[in-house]
C-alpha cells in the first residue's frame, strides 16, 4: 500500500496512471494468490522430520510400562515445550492388564476369519484380503534383534501400573472452544526402534505442533496435538483421553476466563505407520526392497461408524488437500479404518486414520513386513520412505490449516 501511494504522489496522474493501475492490479493478484497454508506447508522439512524420528528411536521400541517409554514421554514433553506449544499437559491413567495367557498368539485382529481366504470380511476392520499372505504376529524374541545396542535398550520388561502421555494445543483466536485432534502413538513393540510404527506418525504430529506454534501463525479454531501411549496394548491411552476429556468438551474454565481446557471436538485424525509402501512382500514374505513408484497414502474412515458420512467427507477433504499441497505422493480413500487410536473416537466425532497402506487388506496381507518386527529400525528406511511420511504431514497440515483458517503474519 505504502509504495503504491508513494508512487501515486511521486508522479503525475496522466503519465503514471497506467503504471499505478497495473501496480494495484499486481498487488490485488498477489493477495488472492497468497496462501498462508501453503506457506506453512513449505515450512515442513525432510531433515527435520527425520531428526524427530531419530529422537524417538533413541528410546528403542518404547514399550509401555518401562523406563525407556517414560524417558520418551519426558523427551516429547520437552520438545513440545521448546516449540512453544500451548497447554502442554500429561494425561495420567492406570494400565493393569490381566496376566498373559500361557499359549502365545500373534498380533491382534490379524487372524484370518474361519470363512477362509479371499472372502469379504476376512481381514481387519471388515476388509477383504485377496492374497494368501498374512502379517506375522509380534516379535517377542530379544535374540531376533541382531544389533546388541538396540537389544540392550529394549531389555527391561513391561510392568503394570500408572501410565502417562503428553498433549498440547494451538489455541484458536476466534473459536478457542472448538478443535480438531491430531494423534500419533509414541509406544511400540517388537525389539526394534519402532521407527515406522509409530515414530513416523508421532513425528508428523510433533512437526505440525512445531509449525503451528511459530509466533507468526494464528488459527481461528484450536488444534489438539496428542502423543498417545499404550496403543499397542489396545488403544488404552487414547481411550483414557476420550474418557477423561470427553465430558470436559466446550466448557469454559474458570467461568468467564475465555479459556477452554478441552474445546469441543470437531474431528480426530490419527497417523500410524507412515513410511512403507513397497507393495506386496517378496515370495518368502520379506519386505520388497524399494518404495514402489505407485506408493500412496491411505486415508481411511470407518464405514460402520456413527459418523461415517461426515468422516467420508472429511477423508475426501484430506485427499483434496493432498492434491493441493503434497509434493511427492498421492492419497487414496478407503472405508475400513481399524486397529489404531482413532477407533475410540469414531462414534463420538468424525474420525480418520492416515497410513502407508490400507490397514486391513494390505497390511493384513503382509505388505509391511517391518510391522512389530526387529527390522523396524532406522537403518531399514531410505529417504523415499521418509518422504512418504512427510507427504502425509503436508497433507494433514494442508487440510487442518484450511479447516482452522490458518494465517501467517506478514
Ligand atoms: Zn501403530
């Protein structure tokens, strides 16, 4: 504005009129073209994303109920505080499972149903697995981890008792009483470093917390960042949050303060296993060596959930955000969201999960042989894998930036 009026003052109307009009037109075009959400997406960086994943991997598989898990919770909390994320809090709950049955079983939800292969409903979440391949159960053998340093970090067994998980918030300027929840789970299993499952999703949530907490960023609505614990034992951390925080939704506290410790939930978006889309496994059930060129992100909603229609619309909104903002990989929408922390929310609010593959038909068919295995370590993954994770970060940032009407001070 200033340079335009200076220009108008400096020259006679007759000669400079055209130049001035052009100048105004250029400024107007620039304003319509200016997209603050694009600015925020451009602040995502592959090296920063990788370094957050490495930060989590230093605590090994971060199995719940161990010191390495508690240390990781402390580290996450310190990171969120260093970003300037608002209202950094801990959710505290008890986890006291029944003693394990003597006969070992595989992972949860991954057994083929008795109706046999290739029939509808034979995979997790009501999906159909068309191949003979099935994911393996959780690795519980310390000696299957060839790296002695990683094996040593993972030695302490889990014990029942109190658990904690960290959350923080971006407080909306216009509607601080409403928010979207972004989640990833920080705990893992399998005697590796839980890099893909789920440092890759946790790092997306942390990177978005970092960017939305920058001092020049404002959003009209609030955003919750949640680093769930106990996903691997049955979503206990996410359930504890839903139980404790659900009844607090939208309540101003203290009254008249303009503060909402738990804004009303508008949607929940989980990020779990974000990096591997190498296609079907090799004939001997191993990870295919390269990220496939057709790799994509899978945005899933639960078609059987109470909010199925709204969740489906939200899923396609996420897909559109991918087309608008992602630099590398496309996204696809599927109806069988399952086996992750969005599950406890799906009948309370529209909910999605983002993944590297469809959880049911593809991971259920062993498309990710790193899942809960000792090879879920940093050395397994290349930049093409990390880039798929960053593409999901671009997608969610693009979507949530639009939904919360994010702006950047210029
Ligand atoms: Zn997971």
